[in-house]
C-alpha cells in the first residue's frame, strides 16, 4: 500500500476481491433530513470514487465495476436532492463541484467513463425538469474543464438532432432553417422536393 492510497478504500477492495464482502461506506442516505441528503450523497460518491481509484490502480476488476456503478447511482441521487431555496441550491452546487473536481482528477482509465455517466445523469435530469440546469451553470462557472466538456456535449447533441431531422432531405434542403420542424417520410422523400 502506498501512502497516497485511502486505507478504507484499499480495505474495501481487498474484502470485496478476496472475501466477496461488499463494503458500504459509513455515510448512508437512510434516515437523513432533506437538507442533509446532498452532503451525504457527496460523501458517499467520494467514498465510492476512492474505492474505484484503488481498484483500478491494483487491477481488481470486480470491485472496480461495483464501485463505478455505485458512483454513478450515488451521483444520480446527488443531483436529485436540489432544494428550492438559494441556500440549498448553493450547497448543492458546492457538493456537486466537489464530486466533479474529484472525477476530473482520477486517472483517465476510469475518468472518461465517469465523465460520460455524469453528463448522462445531468442531461437526463435536465429533461425531467429538475434543478440540474442551475447546478450545471453553478459548477461550470467554477470548473473550466467541466464547462468545456458540457459545451461540447451540448453542441454534439444539437448536431446529432439536426442530423436526425435532416435524414431524407435532399442536398438543397439539408441544414436549412426551413427544415428544422419538418418530419420526413422515406416513402415520399424530401418534403420540399418530393420524388416524382
């Protein structure tokens, strides 16, 4: 064990790998008040993230898969616990920022996957009209790399949607503003220039 390894995380990895025990971090989400849920979810997320880093470093695949799954699930819970008052939102931004900073500091071998999970949960939550839009803005103001990744993913999503909407259009219509809200039928071809 190296001194930079989290001893609790290393013990969890070894127990999981050799005894089959699933270690649960001490910070539980059960019996927590609503105002405390965000902070507890942050602590849980960081504990599972430490386990994932140690499992990846020492090449323990089962504990790594379990920890990455738990990071993803706990992150999802973290963004669901956004309150409505300014104080609650500020606290949630601080908790989310702490987790995002750690995710961006882990080795890329697991960092890339975690970043995809983070953006999946944030975008899914935004579609459900939860508070992640405000959270993303708050975190992006304080974490430039996250802001850049968020912008790239949003632009890629818009590009993919435009490509989907343009499917079946002729080269004259493809990408024009006129076609944005047009449904295309393969049977008839381009709605502006139908097949003859």
